[in-house]
């Protein structure tokens, strides 16, 4: 089945630790996105990538990093510089021209 | 500043009622407006609207866009408990393929 997968479903981070969230899609989409969702707030864009080996900062990129070495994969690293990482993280993908975005199931990150 | 505003933020109605959710926007380089339904996890796509005045329908859900007044509504008729969710409105800007989301309307349907 075509779709977007994210792992893990839940992730716990200790203070000062970097953690990486996985996002994989087999929809042959060029564009991929990472969003953060906090209670009572809409989705906020962290990073996006329109093509392999290229990515752009979104609205809240500080404390995060990404890579796009393969079309299918867009991992997000939450670094120790992100002071408030507890949130629900959603990955999405779309065709190159910004058509409808399809979302993965999300990863909930909690800080210990 | 580009923004998308949804109202109401939350809504509680009884099963069988009809509800109207609102989404207004102020963005540069509008391309399309999207509605999503978010239950427990990831949002699922409902509609994409690009032209004014053309209603999109899917079962009991329908939506329409007014590009002159910069808003969209999502209607749900004969609501069911399974319609309980957060409904997200988003605007796709014709600039770097970015999308801005509203904060959502939390809809709760009482049996």
C-alpha cells in the first residue's frame, strides 16, 4: 500500500539528548514537510524539502535539523538546542507543485 | 503577516444537527484552501478549493470558498458521533509550496 510512515509512535528524550524522528513515503512525492502540533495550536512548519538534497527552514526551524538524501526519506533531528521539544510531530508529503499534502500517523515526543 | 483564522474554536452539538465551520484568511499569493479532519492522530484530507462559488461535496460534508471575502465554510449535515474531531483549515500559498494552518475547530457531537 502507498503511504507515509513515521516512527516511532512515541519517543522519550532526556535533557541534552538529540533524537531523530523517521519519515518514509512510497508515494513518489517530491515534496516533504515536517510540522509540529501543540495543544490548542495549528500545525507549524519546521522544515520542508521540495527535492532530494535540498531543504528549507520553515517558521520554527530553530533547534531542529533535517536531511533529504533519498526521495523517500526525510528524517527530523530534534537537537538539545530545542528547549521545548514536547509536542506531536507530523510528517507530510505532496507532489512537487504543492498539491494536497498527505500526512503520516505522527510521533509524540516527550521529555523526561 | 499571513494568517488563517478558524471559528469557532470549539463547538458542541447534538447528533442530527447541522454545523457550519468558518475559516478566514489573509495571505499573499493564494493558491488553494484545504480542509482536513483530525481525529486521534494525523489529519486526513477532506477538500481542496481553488475557485470561488463552486461547492465541493462528499456525503454529508460540503465546502465552498469566497475569494473576494477571503473565507471558506465547511458544512456538515445530519451530524453523527463519528464526526467528532478537530477540523483544520489550511491555505496553500503560491510561494515555496508553503501551507499555513489555522488552529482548528474542535467539534464534539453528543449522542
